[in-house]
C-alpha cells in the first residue's frame, strides 16, 4: 500500500500537467514549422529526445505504393544501425506486431527488445530495448515511432501517455504533409495539361501553317510561277519555322519531363535493366535498400544517370554482368553501377568520356558527387551519392 507521504500532491500533479503541456506545445510547434514530411519528423524526434531525455529515436512509415516499411527519420542512431542500411530495412519484431494489429500502445522500454540489435555488441551505444508508438491516420496504419535510451530507463505511465499523444500529433502532421505533396503533384499535373494545350494551340497550328506553305511551294515548282513569288512563300515558311523553334525551346524549358512515367524509381530501374539486358545480352540485376522516398527531381536525375551508365557499359565495357544498387536513407541516396568489363585507367581516360562528365555534372547539380573506380581488366564501379537535404 502506498504511504500517505508518497501520495502525489495537487501541486505535484499540477507540475506534471504543466510539464506535459509544455512538451506537447514544443512538439506541436515543431510539427507546424514545415509542411515537408522529413523536416517535420526530424523536428519531432529532436523534441522527444530533448524533452524526455531519450537519446535515440526513429520513425518507420509505410509506403503508400508497396505497403512496405521504410526508415523516414532518425535521431542519434547507434553506429551499428546508422552505418548499415541493410539493418534498417525491411520488417522487424515491432513492425510485424504493428502489422498484425497487436501494437496497441506504447510499450515499456524495458519490455520490447529491438530485433535489429540482436546479436550485435559493438556500435550499439548500449541500446537493447525501445518503446514503440503506433501511428494511425483516419484508422489507416501510417507507421511506428521508436524511442530508446542506452541506460535502459523505464518510462513512467505519464511518459507513455505523453508518447501516445505525441504519436497522435505526429500522425496528423504526416497526413497533412502527404496531402500537401499530393496538392503539389496535382499542380504539376495541371501545369503539364496547360503546356499540352499550349503546344497544341501554338506549335501545332504553326506547324500546320508551315506545311500548307511548303505544299503550296511544291505545287508551284513545276509551273511558270514567278521566282519572286516562290521566294516569298519560302521566306514565309522559314519565318514561321523560326518562330516555331523558339516556341518549342520555351515549352521544353517550362516542361518538367517525367522520365519515370508515374513509376517508382525502383520499378523504373527494374524495367530499364530488363530492357537493356534483353537488348544487349547482359546479365543485369537491381538491388534496392532502404526505400526512403526521394523527390521527383532526385529520382529523375538518378534514373537518367543509371540510363547513361548502362548505355556506357553496353557501348564500351564489353561486360557480361552488371549490378545496379540503390540505397536510400534519411541521410543520403546512393546509386552504384558495377560491371565486370575490361575497365580503364581513370586518371588518364575520364576526361575524354563525355558520358561520365555529364553524369558528374548532373550529380553536382543535385548537391552530390560521382566517384569512379576502374582499372584495366578489373571492371568499373560508379557511385553517385546525393545528400538527404536534396532528397527531401
């Protein structure tokens, strides 16, 4: 039985309520600072860690396209997990429990053993256990927030209640961010429709006018029509063609083409290697790790670079096998293409390889880098690395 001296006073309870309200206010403020999902989640994890004294936290979200989990944000992961994306990919004990619907609320940090840390000793920062907070939006499974402490700290009932409320706030922020992304995509789609109508109304009509003039000119060539008259028709067609060319250039600059054609980057890469492998007789494989969403700009750039790299392999490498690896985490996106072809001297030959120069420039524009490793008779490996800030 609890002694009278140990009973919480009204002052204690008021202090606890004020603390909880302060925590929730800080987290709500952080979530409201940005409509971008990555930024909102990272801000939430920082606030949870700072205000509850939990040194590590991370959030899994469920992909709308595949239903698979991916690491959406992390704060202070131990090296064993941070430096090993494979360890932070796919399903685990808490996610399997969540998928079955058995993860009803935040569990005590002493109870849930992290299956991803099982068997690891070095680089864990003392972490073994975590609390798991399920995230739902309108009854739909959104993801899971995990919070941990290397001191095996047991969370109080108030802490657990607070974490569940934080989970509700985070779920709302996730839904809002996704709705914002959908509105942006709708705006892009509407812009493409506008450009399509403009192309039809301007370029299409101008091309029809040019064709009519050229057909008139062709019909008059075998007649006795005055040369000056023929020249006038030709000059008119040329004037229309020049104007049409300018319109085409402007439209191309305005149009943000979508090489993925509404496919995920993984699916687009799989289709690409299948087509190139079949055409060139190559054994090409794709391996994807992480599944963290990338911006349309980064996905497009990585796809174009993969396309260029594979075409280079076909034209120059005389390879039999190619491996394409895509790794995407909250910190970076990496695309690696490795072949078993005849290779080349990197220092002396790379300046003359326009495809590699173009890929390096495209990576630079995305804030990243391209590293080339090759040697005669030892194949070639390209690695493109884009920082997380460019993938958000």
